[in-house]
């Protein structure tokens, strides 16, 4: 007589254990993005050839251009001004990308390197005349 009431309860416990295991051991509902494409924003700093340094805020839009290439357009602003820049990034390995840029407004050329980790990217730029920038950005 004890077994009859335990059977429904045993079934409930088994279902509860199965649901609990599924919740605890299931893969996350979202996958970590590995594609660089998207809208990004963040900040960092620029160091001018004079050695002076300024904080900067940036926004970037990155779109797949084909294969392992991406088109990037960005706007960065400091207390002293704003720069609009576009370039093509090419995958250099793993989650790293690089490219060259030319800015006709300021008559500058340089390199850009981007490293992605999930929803974050680290961006470094170096002009051919020695100015540099370093930025941390998050996917929006």
C-alpha cells in the first residue's frame, strides 16, 4: 500500500531531476559572437606626435565585405576635435584583424589592428608619423 502513493511522486521527482539537469547542463541560450560585423562603441585615448594625450570616445560600424574582409567606418571625438575614418580590415589569424587607412582631412596614413573577444574589441591605431590611439569597444 505504500508503493501506490510513491509511484506518482517518484515520477514527479524523476521529471524534476530531468528538468533541473537540463537547465544546469544546457548550453547557453546565446552563442558568443565570433563575427566582427556589428555596431561598436567605447573609448580610449590618443597620443599625438607632440606627446600630448587626450581621452576619446568612438563609435564604429563594421560590415562584412567578403571572405575574411570587413569594411569599418568610425567616428572618434576628443576635446579638441573629431575624426571620421573608413578602412578595410582583413583577418590576420584567430580573432585578429588589421588594415591600412588614409585620412585626407588630416593628411595621415597608418595602420589599425583589431582584436575581438566575444562582444568586445580592442583597437589600436598608429599613424606613419608616430601618433597612436588605443580603444576598448563593446558591441551595441
